[in-house]
């Protein structure tokens, strides 16, 4: 199994990071990756909570709950598994000067983007294709920029989506009660 995952990683990182390399994609991916970062994710949640309708505020609180749980899971896995980033292992990757100090598995940006996308899709299904497309572009950007293996991104997708599903179906009442306590609902 480990050999198959390594071949999967090697094939896709070579395809996405090296063979797809293009000056236009360099610009697009460098910008797209920021949509999964802490700053954009936090601003999105705050915007939804502070200026949205009451329904949108509740979605913002749901996303906040999902983000807290999914990022705890992600950072715990990073520490426990301590997987080096691909640019530290694989020679000749396009790295775009990025030098991160934490570990690779799973992708935090991908986890965040799929946490947001899945939560929005569960609440507003007509936006599913749009939000999952954006989340997938963010995940691919992490491979394109050489900071994650494809399996890091796949794990981020799983953590983000599964956390969203768990919160939506099992913790939503708790989140709504907190929002009501804060006078949001």
C-alpha cells in the first residue's frame, strides 16, 4: 500500500508541479493558494458572522466550529506524523521561494478550503459546484507550489469534509445554542 501511495504522489507531483508549470499558472496558483490560508478563512468567517443575515450568521458560526475542529485535527496529525514537505525531499521541484517550517501531512489550506466548501454546500446546495471547484483549485495549488504531496491534499479533503459533515449532523444544535446565547440567532 505504501508503495502505491508513493507512486501516486510521485506521478501527480511531477505532473502538477513540473509538467503543468507555466508563467500564467504560476500567478494564478500563487494567488489561489491564499484563499485557503488563515487570513482569508478568518476574514470570511468574520464577515459572515458580522454582516450576514441571521441565516448567513449561523452558517458563519457553523464554519467557525468546523474550522476550529478540523484545524486541531490537522495540526495534531502534522505533529504526530512529522512528514517532511516535498521540496525538502524531491530535487528539481518548482518551489517559488516558499520555505515553511511546519510539516506537510495533511494540508492545512486544503482542510480549511474543504471545511468551508462542505459547510456551505450542506447549507446552500446550489453553491456546491462553485465552492468545491474553488476548494479543489486551492488544493491543487498546494501541489503546484511544491509545498504538499497529493496525499497531503487528499487527507486535507477528507478531514475538511468529514469534519463538516460531523458538525452539521451532530453539533449543529450546540452551535445554534451558542449563537443564540450570543444574541445572533
